[in-house]
C-alpha cells in the first residue's frame, strides 16, 4: 500500500532550530558581560584586602632592635668609647663582631695636651727614681688612672716600697729590650688599649681571650685588691697578696675607670659593690706582640713615641690587635 508523503511544515522543529540564535535567547539583557565584570571586581577587592592584612600583620610584630653596643674607654670620658692600658699595633680599624656598631675612641684624634697635672706628677715620680733618665712618656688617661689609686697600692703596682727594687726607666726590666722606653712600666704608661664591648660579660670574655686577669680595689680604703684569675667563672673575695702585686708590676697594666664599665663588669664578677674602675693585667706574650706592632707601625723608635693607641677585637674567642694611632714626642 503506498504511503502518503508527510507534511513537515506543521512541525517547526523537524529540520532544526528556529531562525532566532541561541545567543539572542541566552543573553538578551547582557547578563554574561555584567556577571563577568562583577566577578572580576569582587576578586580584585578580596586580593587587595588580603594583601593589606598581610602588611598589617608584618608591621604589628615586636620591634627588633640591635643589641646595645658601647665602646669602652679607659680615659676620663664617662660617656665613652674605648679603653687604655697595654699596647698593640696596626693602623687599620678592626672588624669587630658587634654591629660595627658604634664608634670607637680609637678613631678619635689623640689629645695633644701632655702637660696636665696627672702626667707631670707621674713624670716627677719617675725622675726621683732615675734622675738621669729622659722624661717618661705618659698617656694622659693612663696618668689619671694611676694617680687615682691609693698611693700605697700604686707603689705596689709600680714595684716600689717593700717589694724590692723598682724598675725605673733606665734600669733593667722585663719585656723586649727591658730598659728605658722598652721597659714594661714605660709601655704601660705610653700604651692605650681600646675595647668595643657589648656589656660586662662580653668585656670579660674579650679580656679572657687575651689571657688577662682582673683586679678591683677593695672599698672603702682601697688599699687592697680583689683578684680574678678565671674570668669565665669568677669567684669574689680573693685578695691579691703583695707577692702577686709585685709580679703584676712586671706586666702590662690596663685600667678602665668608666662608671658604666665598672657597673657592668662588677655585676658579672658578682661583687657586692659597684667598682669605680677595674684593672687588667696582661701576659708577657701580649706585651711582646704589642711591642712589635708599635715598632712596625711607622718604624719609630719607642723612645720617640709619646703615645700609641691600639684597638682590640675578639671574634670567636680569637683576638686581633692593631695600632689605631700614634703620636711622636715633640722635637723628634
């Protein structure tokens, strides 16, 4: 039986979609571009907020500060930077582990006034011992430290009094050469040491690295001294004997009279009082090393030098000594 042809005109979907496109049906009111713009603005705003919160959190933490540094000076400058005593030699500045870190008094120009009363008093004492000797060179800060000692104690540290014959400038004495400007006491008076420290413990650690011992006058009379030989584990209360003081008179002596240094070091030494100053005594090896540095600095003879300033740095328990500055004696 023959089939009749089907009239497809009655079904508009028989041959595909109507003339209107899907885009016209899907977005007749621009929903897509508007939603894309809104999403972009939302994401950008959230990112900006997150970045802002991150910066606020980083900036609100505890403030980080460098540890306080001070350069120790054995001079009369109580605000100071550095320290005097027993010698060394190069002209360069040291690389100190502390935040190099503040200035050191070794960078200052050497004072030119060697006529202050303390210097003249030391020179008069020396002249009485050996009138034939040349006027001794004395760094002003070293003179002030020595004159500040109680006289009987000063005599003991100078090897005078009942401790045996004194080692005057022209008399044989320990040290390289042993006489005149090469004598140990002449070097102690002429040489100045500068330390750059971060508190009392660091100060003692640097002195320990140099093999030093520490002396502190016993109040109130100041006629005796406590001695500290183990600076890592100091034990207070041991009084230095006259024999010990006599032996120290033949070694390089250093004094730091700054009140801040005395307070910090005294605390680490477990003292029941705050010392106005403390002394350090260095071994002969340090003296010989400093002597070579002084002579090699500008090839000057020791007797032609008025004052030599050394800088000390200690890194990892190892010390380094350099000459910071040197002054010739007038007319030489």
